[in-house]
């Protein structure tokens, strides 16, 4: 799959999972998969992912075999077939109805639940993408238990990839939702534009971003968001790459754009601060009391790829700049 792009893939994408969408239509197929002892169960609990962390090694996705843990299915609020990897089916289970003490009694020997963003950059690419996929799909099930057309309860069908209204007079189908959002590194050749929201940790700066509106192209969304947040006009909007970002349900569409105006007029309702930074300043960001975005985010990738294009000798220094958000480092 990675031959689809020339760039190195972003975190949480291109994991190599075969989604096998054709088998979702088969009646009873999910039950058959759960009866196979080799099927892997991917538990999610209240948006947290199930991982095994060992002090001397990197974290791993703590997937469970259906042969030993088939009983967990009875506790699941939602179940969804994720796909196959090397011929083995992977199924997500939302165990949110269980209390934390019950989970500890059942699963403590196999791993624990944590925020995926805390350890995402340290996971193997397949495991990171799988956990992100499971988290996003289970979030959608939690938020769509009732029909948006008539208000009746919905039922999970097609292996967890559709919910159908239970009202016979309605039967409206509902599909997993992904919200498109543009995220952009604006530059003038020598400087890049970064901003920060007021609720972020002190010193945290990132690229500008925002959701695409109905009837809007991606390029228009880039220009609009940059103008609304910073008062900067842009040109030459160029697509960079994309990233699934299930926190909770976005697809981040990354761009680089050139500035054609340079005086920042910050929208105080959108940003707490916005500044131009040179690559040299970014390489010494921590000394300035500032931090870059999460290492697993496309925002970080946009910044680092820009630095590599204008001052490649500073790339390693910028790569070493920490994020204000905690990530396990052992």
C-alpha cells in the first residue's frame, strides 16, 4: 500500500490491513469470525486503547485471541469487523459498559487501557493504524445509537460498518462519519506561520487548521481558515499528505501554502497567539520556552518537512524539539 505515495506515510495510516469490505454483506459472517480461535479481538474502553507496556521494550497493541476471550463479546456494547492481516481477522469490541474494576479483574494480566496519543508514535505502524481505526469506529457507534431522521434506536449491521434505523417505517441507513479538516503550514520562503490556542499547554505552537465547510473546495478552506485565524492571505496551496485522526473522527488533509501578505491580524476568538518563525528559531524552540506539535501528528510532519526543504542542516535539531504533550519515551 505504501507505493501509493512517494512520501513516508503519516502515523495511523497505511498499516497494511485488508479491510475485506466484500464480506461485510454476508449474513452471519461476523459470528463465524468470532468462533475462529485465531481471530484477534481489539478492545476499546471509553475511547482508550488496549496496550501492553513493558519497561524495557516499546508498547504493543494488546490484541486478544477469540479462542481464549470469546466471552468478552457478551460484554461489548458494539462490535465491528476491522479487516484481515496476514489471513487473520481482527474485530473491535467496545467494552465501555464495564466498570474499570471489572476490566482489571478480567484483563489486567494482558495489558491496560490508555490514550492512544500517549504511545502512538512508539507503536509499530500496523498496530498504531489498527488501534486508531478501532477507536474511531467505536466512537461513531457510541454517537449514533439513535436515528437522525426519526429518533428511533439504530441497529449495527454489515459487520459494524452501518447502523440501520429499527423503525420499519424509516429504516434509514447511517454510515461511519469522517469529518474532513484542512491543516496547513503557511510560509514566506524563510519563515513559517504557527499559532496556538488558549487552551493548549503553555508554549505549544502548531500549524493552523479547520474543518471544511459544505460547498467549499479544500484549497478554499485553506485560504479561508488562514485568513479567519491570522489575517494572512495565501497563494499556491499545495497538497502534502493526509492522516486519519480519530480523536474523535477527522481526516486531516495537509497542505503547504505561500503567504502573499505578512502582517498578522489575529482573531482572538480563534487563537491565543500567532507568530512567524524561522527554521533557525524552530531549531532552538525549547530554549525559547516553546514546543512543537505531537510527534504522531501531521502538523509536526508539515513543520519538519518544510524545515528540511529550506534548511536541511537544521532538520535533526527541529526533530529533537519536544512536544508539550506527554509521550512515553522508553
